[in-house]
């Protein structure tokens, strides 16, 4: 056979093999390759919805306290990006934002994509881009900025690295702030640049989150924190929480706790308890502040008046337990009226109110317990979520007919022990005591911003979901289900209570602390701390509270102020809390320019 | 033998393929420019690659007609030895320049294969292919005439020296396995038809195969390519090494029966490496589909068959050997390139003749094809008989001695 013919057959054979192979790939395997290609070529890009901003009020105008800024991730291809120039560029413009050790990144073989810096601001990102480094991408993203720094951090919360709101308003209103991400599906080139090739490209625009306007007043909040800080300097206490609300609407105008944390660097916090909102998430024993509620119940039931008397012995025996009064001045011994008992915060007085409730001035009975429970739990809604737009804890109120030592438990409850309620619950109930008898749902949200206008927020969480996600306590069972603006006390009861609370502070007027022309009332509370299941009678640790109101003389109170001060292992009496209240109520008068009735 | 018309099929397939290459580069050149600009920060204009290819085609067409009509093969043959020495010297000089780090040597990915001549670059290995074809055609014809083919000292020694030097310069010094494969194909095809005894041919053939396998095993990056090839064949895990071939097959596979049409290639937008050079066949597969590729394959097939026919009908051994050399050159390019793109063999980095972007390779293969056209003007009507029986050389060619060319 001529050898050229051998070449001919070899050629034909090879071309034949190729033709068959092509048929196999292009015809038989075609669909599989198309599927694989679509996987590789289709770019599915989430169009990130902008997170809503958070505003506070400032003299009637909303001002942003949590804002967004566009930041950038710096992404490199270690196989191409020149290492030394990258290092010098990053050091020059974005030193604080470097998230990777370049030595380690470049040591990884085959690595083609790595994020080397995060949260780089626009100005630095443009400078990095101008350096023209090969294979450096700048990916746009968002981060939160806090123009007010640490202010109100436990109320505002923060946004974590995944863009999820945590704690505070960021956590509880996450669903409103978040918005809905859009989607872009398109054929793209190898650098993920969209191509016009292909006809099934999809673009769903993002729905940005709504901006929330809080009822909290920025200036007042700031001033309040300054006063708290000053108070802490002169106190044993290390912590303090303050709530200021309008008792006639339930609107919160200031809510904060110190120490704060820096939400921009929330990760630096050592103990996650720093994130917790002390006003709504921590049930505690507000102690003698609760005497207001026991008194209100007995007066409202017509069982007593401020002038009703009883015999004060400085102590009361209940269930074999001796309950002492804190004040044992000799002039208080004997027949005294209820007004005096409240003025001196006598435990025997509030226990007497419970006895009156049961129609037996000599002892506590079932009827008294059940009535007190009805007022505490059903009317004042203590031990319930209040429905405020924040993460809440429920706390608890003991059952009147179950468990051992019910009488002593209920005796303790009249002066605010043996129960667990939050500051917001206490302040809400106290508001009803002084506002004419109406229980309102407290609110911290004015609305959402739509085209510059504040529109009411109507997307309350449905079902058993409360605001945000509960952490420790049961939340949501009956949130927002309680009475809203419902009358729970008579006008007369409320007026009587107001007069007694104002009477409590008559010496403050004499001392020039409470100004003339204003009605300022209040009640202190000093709680022992439960240690190892029993009250610590050494009084080594005390939590001091003060609850009061301020308004023009002869009018309904304008603001209710609650102060709580404490410190671990510190004995903080109600005196420190009262001092802080004194300065805050005067500050409120000045801040809101409340006119006196002289 | 009287001069007659040249082989029209070789003429038109050559020009047709160059035109097709131009169209494809026109369609995907802008994408290539875009990818390079955004990835490496280069500054290519949208039409730079098309203009480059246009220039290559123009120069190659001129070379094609120079070889076809102007420069007589006889003249070339007379200078076969100096041409060969010059070609080897060019490659050797490049090696030296690269070793001393001269800017005249242009290197990419650690391999120095080009002379840097300002705006253009020149690949001496392409010239070496042409030189080897011309030299071996002359050498084999002389040895055949002398009747010394197959003898150790007169034949194998000089033959081995020239071929060995060529391969060493290309494969070892320039690290260019693709050109090496082409050289081997040229050498063995020409050797096969030279009239060497079959057993000698087979011994040398297998010896070279063993050396080649050994060399591949010794080189880690070549073993990597083999491993990648095995991985794509057996459905193994994807890696950086398999990326190229997977994306070539992806391009071909998505083409289906009729392709996505010109300008609609997605793989050319950066997914497929070397989309305008070594991988252009895969882009054509995506663009024109099975029908298009089959036609391209048929065009190459027709050209190769015609080259063999010209060889078969050419009496002067040197001319016949030269045509076979050119045939092997084209065949190696087509088969190795396409088989690599379809994962039938490991990737070697070889351009597709006349279609791939690239100046030097197109220039010399066009010249070589022009040369075969010149030779095709003197074919006889019947196939030359017994052309490959070496012993006939001992008759000192008297049988054909009267044949002289009029040109």
C-alpha cells in the first residue's frame, strides 16, 4: 500500500473521531451543557433594600439618630493583584478597615477572590479605585452611622454583620426597617458585568425599608443622659435607668440607661447584658412605689380615704412573719391616717390598705387578696406586656389563692416585693393613677416617615409574635390586648392620689427644690435584693427607685418620670434616685417651657 | 511535466478559512478587549484585535501569493541548508537573549518564545517549521537519490542532529510543546514517505514516543495537564487545571446543532481562556453549532486530502516530501487543537491553522500552503507508483531524470 494512502486513512480516521466527538458533545450532551452554562453565566444578584433610618423628635421635627452610609468591601484576586502596591494603597487610605493579613491571603494557593477590607467609606474607596490596581473590586454595601454616638444605645439597638437588627428598636422593628430585597437575574460576563445577550433577564426592584420616627425627644434624651451621668458620679450606684412619658397618651419622650455602649462597635461589649433595655426587658421589685397601687385600689373600692386611720405599731405580723416599718419614729406610733402612712412610706400602712380591701381592718383575707390581684394584674396590667414597640419581659404577679404564705406574699406585694414587674409596666400603671384613671398603651414610636410626613405605624405584629424576639421572658401572650385608654380608676380616686403624692413632696417645695406654680408629686422605693432565694436582711445591696410626675399646679400631670439606680453589691437608697428625679423634673419644666399656674 | 492550473481547492480553502477567522475575530475581539481591560487594566480598543487579525491576514495573503507565484521552490531548495541553519540560529539566539534577560526576548507565563520587535512580535519556532519542511524535503530527496536512506552515518546521524536540535530548542528552550508536536508530525510524515524501511520507521517512532512520555512525566506542569485531561474525561473534580477544557467543552456543547449565532457567544466574554487564540474553535462551536463545525472540519479535510493528492501526483521526491511536510503541519494543528478542545487529548497550547489570532503562525503556514500550490501546478495525471520504495533510489532516479521544469 502506498504510504501516502496510510496518511490519508490516518487523516480520515482522526477527522472521523473528531466529528463523532463533536456530535456527541453538541447534539447528545447539548442540554446538559446548556444547563451547566446557564449555571455559570446567570448572575443572580440581590439588590439590597436600603434599611430605614431611625429618627427622634426634636422640638416637633424628626431628626435622624441612626443613619446609613454607603461603604465598600475591597475584594482582590491574589493571583493578579500586585501584593506590595495593594498593601501600600490599603495602608495609605483604609488602614482601619483592613480585615485580612495579606501575607496569609497570598500564601493560599489557587485563591482568586478575597475580601481584604470592609466598611471602607466612599472617600477612601474612590482613592483606592483611582490607584488602578489590577483585579481589585469595590463592592457596595451599607453600614449604620450614629451621629449621636452612644446616646440611647440600649433603646436603639444595632445592626449585626448580617444586616439583622438586634436589640432595641433595630431588633423589635426589624421587619419595618428592613424592607424587601430585589433581584437581578441576567447573563453576565466573567467579571459579573451584565450582558444584553439572552432574553430571560429579570429585574425586581428592591423595596426600601421604612424610616421609623421615635416619640423620644433627642434633646431631652441627651439632657437626661447628662443628668444621669452627673448623678452616677455622686452615687454608690454604677447603673441608672430613666423613663419619661406623657401619662395622658402613653407616649415615651425619654428612655435610657447608663452605661451605654457604642453601637458602631457593638462587638467590643464584654457582656451581652449591656445590650438589654433596662426599662422594658428587666422585671424587678420597685418596692414602695407599689404602695400607690394598693392605696389606689382601696380608695377606688371605697374602702378608705386618706383620712381613714389605723393603729401603727411599727410592725405587722403576717403568717407568723414580722414585717417592720422602715421608719420607727415615736411620733408615728398609735392612731395615724393613711396620708401620713404614705408620706412616711410605712409598710404597715399599705398592709392596712390590703386589710381594708378585704373588709376586715384586723387581718388579710381571701377577698382582699383577690381584689388586690384584680387591680394589680387586670386593671393596672402589671405582669403583662404593655404593648410598647420594644422587646419586653412580662414579669409575674403571684396568684391570690395558690402557694404557701399567701397572706405574707400579698402583704409584701403592697409595698412592691414578691413580684416582678418592669419599669415600663410600673410607669404605665402609675400614669393611670395620676392621669384621671386611664390606662394607656405606652408607645415609643411616633410613626414612619413617608415623603417627609410622619404616618402612623399600623403594621403591628400579628399572631403571638410580639415586638422583636423575646429573650428570657414569655412575650406576646397578651401584648397589646390590654385596655387602651381604658378607665380603671375613678376621676376622684386619681385626684385623691395626686393630692397625696404632691403632699409627699411638700417639704421639697419648702426646700425650694420644687418650684411654685407646679404640681410635682412622687413616691420613693427602696428594694432589698433577693439573694439565694431570700431577702438579704443585711441591706448590703439595695435598688433605689423614684416615681413621680410634674405639671402646672391644678392641672393634670404633663410628664411621669421613673428613675432606677443600682450597682452590683452596692447599697443604693432611694435618696440618690430621688435626687435625680428632682433634677429631671426641673429640667423637664425648663426643656418644655411648662408654664406655672401661680 | 508541463505547468498546468494550480489546485483550486487548496487555494480557496486557504483563503476561505482566513476570511472565516477574520469574521469570528471581528465578533469576539471587542469582548476579548473588554475582558483584558477590566481584568488586567490594559487599554485595548474594541476593534484592536480585528485590526490586528486584518493585518495578519493581509501579510499572510501576500506571503501566500509570494510562495505560490513569485519565489520558485527550486531557489528555496538551493538554500535549504542555510535556511535551516538560520532558523536554528534564530531560536538559539532567542534562548540566549532570554537567558541574559534582554528586552528583545518577549516572555509570557515564564516561557520566552517571541522576539520583541517594537510594535510586532515574531515567533522563530514558526519559521523553524517552514525551514524544517524545506530542509528535510531536500535532505530526504538527496539521501534517496544517493540511496543512503536508513544508513547510520550518512542518514540517521545528520537527520537526528537536525531534528533533535530543532525539538530541543522548541520544546526545552522555549517550552513550546504544541510546536514540538507539530515538528514531530512533520518529521514522521516526511520520514514515512521518504522510502525508509518500515521496521526502521517503527523503531524510531516508538523510541520517540517513549522519550516523549518520559519527558511529560518529568515535567510537573505537563503532568498537571494530563491529570486535568483525565479528570475531565472521567468526570473528576473541577480545578484550575480543568477550567480551560471544561469551558471549551461548555462553549462547544451550548452551540447545539446550529449555534447561538455571531456576536451571541457568552463564553467569549471572558469565561473561556485564549478565546481568540487556541480556543477559537470552541467559540466557533458555540457560534455556529455542530453544522458549522462539521463544515469547518470538512473544509480542513478537503484541504488535507488535496494536499495528499498533490503529494501523490508529484514525481520529484523533494517536492513530494515538502507537500507531505506541509500536510503534516496542517494536520497536526487541526487535530491536536480540536482534540484538545473536545478533551480527546490533553491541552498542549497549539493554534488552529489559519483561524486563530496570531501573526507569525498564520504567516508561515500561509507561505507553506502557497508553496504547495506552486508544486500543484506540476502534478501528473496519474498517481506516482512505487514512489516510496527506497531501493529505487539506487537507480539514481534515471527513470525521472528527463523531467525538467519549464518555469
